[in-house]
C-alpha cells in the first residue's frame, strides 16, 4: 500500500508499544484493554508539564512548540510531538507568522531511562517522518529526553531506521484491519 487515508490513521504513540511488544500493542489498540499503573501515571504527569499546545517559547533563533499535532499518510499514523524545536536556518522552511526560515527537530519526553530496544527510537522516527511529510523538509535527527536521568540523547534518522518504522506501521495496520492479537510476546529489532 502506498498511502493510507485519514480514516485509516492509527495512533502514532502505538508504534512504541508495537516495537516493544506486538501483543501489548494489540491488547491496547485492537482490544482496547488498558490499565493505568504507577509508571503510566508518572509518565502522564511528566507529559503534563510539556503538553501545552498554546505555549510557544522563543529562545534566540529557536522556536519551541509544544504538543504539535502531526500525521503521515505514508505511515498511516497521527499523533502529537511533545516538543518540536525550530532552528533558524536558510535551508529551512517558512513558519506562518514568523520571520526567516527554520529547520525542525522533535523532542520526545520519556519518564524513565534509555532503553536497549528500538521502541522509543521508532516512535521518534515516526514523528520525524510525519514532520517531513507535513513541512516538506528533511530532518536528520531528533532527540529523546529521559526524565529519570535528565539526559537528552540525539538520534540520527538513518535509512535503516526509517525502513524499520515503515515496516512496523504497515504491520500494525495489517493486525488492526484483521483484528488480530498475537499470542506470543515479541519485540521488533532494527
């Protein structure tokens, strides 16, 4: 399938669950089973601090937008970027109501610390692909901010990572259309 229609869009945040565990993703997104726990509540509280779509901050040549809605017909995903930083650059794009041109870099906030699997990186890459499609720009990297370590990690958007995310989104759509919940727990690797 080349592109997805808007009525086929799945939640972008689901790719993080899917890459971590396909069964977990299906229980949440196909069967609508979800139970809050202490970790999800802590994560929600952390996101509440950055999720203010009406707050835009300017720091010199950087515009910081919060809770920016994004979507991609190529991936069939839609969601919200926690933060998108726009850096003034002659190679960038115009932003409505702003002088100059800007390049974009999403910043995804995570409650814990850096993971060994690709789940967080895949979610960030999906955000990058959405932004590229929406803004008609190329984005080379994005950032993951980990609340537990208070550390920001730059993530390069490689061809392999982009291919992995496309494969995962297509697989999510297949499971969703079929209403399929895998019986085994399985993780996806790049």
